[in-house]
């Protein structure tokens, strides 16, 4: 990856970024009200970020997953969830839905098979909430990827955890503060 300077979308158009953050907050509330716990939110956000190649958002959501009680084994298994036995039926349905939303252009929508399978496991409120979580994380992934937001090694000298990119969809909690001072 080149070292050229990229436009930082959240700093260059703070009002648009504030709207995306407000959307994310609404989605987080909707998810919490639908009974989508932090574990499941973080699992789908990590997986979408992995699929999109968004290292920054993977870092943010791995940190969130640890806070939500996920251990290293479960987090490591997300990328290979189909072959892993650590996810329950509900999580597997959400992971399948994650792939369909992230690669929505391939099937020109959510296939009937995925829709029926997820709908047979998730309640309508859960399906709707997870869908909005996926819309939001895919948007944040695009902001971070387009801006090539950095992911330095942990503990790198002079690196502040909030140096770069967007928080993605989480339940309402302490705001993530960016280097430019915005929350």
C-alpha cells in the first residue's frame, strides 16, 4: 500500500460523517431492542470487515468482541465459521446473512435460500436489526478502506487508538473519539 496522502472523509465532510454516526447509533439501539447482544453484533461486524478487507474495522470490532466476552479462539474461528463448531444456529444464520449482505452485488440481492434459512431461525425483528447492522458496517468499511485508515502494530510509538476511522455499529455506549476531536 502506498504512502500517499488520502482524503479523510470523516474530517473532510464532518456533517456527512455525523449523519453516518447518528445512523449507526440508531441501528445499535434497534439491535439492542431486538435482542441482538454485543457478541452477535461484533461477530457479524468482524466478518463483514474481514470480507471487505477492512483491517481498521476488524481491529475496532475485535476490540469490541473482547469487551463483549469473546475469546481469541472464537474470534479466530469467525473467518472459518462454516467449518467451525463454536457458533450456534442463530450466529450461523447471522454469518450467512453477513456474507449475503457484503456480497449483495453477486446475487443481486439476498437469495431466497439465505432469506428463508435466516428467517427460519431469526425473528423478524432480529433479521431486520442484523440487516441494518450489516448496512452500517459495510458503509463504515468503505469509508475506512477508501481513506486507507492505518492499523499500526499495537503499542506503536506515537499512535493513538482513535487516530483514524469510524466506529461501526455498536450498542449505545461511550462515544469513540477521533483524533480530530469528533465523537
